[in-house]
C-alpha cells in the first residue's frame, strides 16, 4: 500500500506535468519563429490565433495568366509543408490566411482552418501544389484543379475583377 505522502507526490507530479503540456499547447508562434517560413518576400504576423501571410505576386504573372494566376496564388502557399509545420508545431493556431498582392493591390485571399485537412488530404494538397508549380505554365489545367481544390477547402475571396459573377 502506498503512503499518503507518496500518493500526493504522484498526484502533484501528474498535475504539474499536465499543466506544462497545456501551456505549450496553447502557445502561439513568435515573430521570430514565423520569420522566413514562407520565403523572404512573405510577411507574416499573428492576427489573434490566425497566422496572416502576405505575399507579393509578380504583376507579369497576372498580366500573362489573368484571373487563373490571381486565384491560384494563395493556394500555392496554403497547401504547403510550411503550413503543415505551423499546424503541427503550434496547436493553438486556428488557421492560416494567405493574401496575395500585385503592385500593392490585393488579388486574393484564402484561409485554411486547422482541422480542414487530414493526413490523406494534406498529401493530396501537396501533390496538387507540386504539379501546379512544376507544370502550371505549360498545363494551366493543373492550376485550375488547385483553385477548385482550394475553393472546396478554404474560405476565400478574390478581388472584384477576378470574380466570376
């Protein structure tokens, strides 16, 4: 039979251990931890418990590819290993939002909630992004597939000139 002191010691250890896990699980990333995560041009900041990513797109892409290139921008960043890493390392992050800009004008934004994708759909998302990046210029169909996938899994909005009414 265990002594009352030993039981109390075990209970305190368990309580303190649980408390430490809770503190870590509720921690949001710092600016330093986010810095450079999506590349040098991306600006990252916290907006409550949402990681807000702002990325510039080359205006030439928009002139050349039009609406399709404007729409696909956020999904290239959202469905990436970097976003997966944010969700894995920081359980308190509820979502990641990506906003894309060209010449300081917002083109599109999309927000991916933490629980939207599972291990299977993350793999699928990563594959779609890889195909869009590697073959999108030659085969714009890969970009269209990624946009449709993104629209199915995110909250999104496009600048008025890129909306289909």
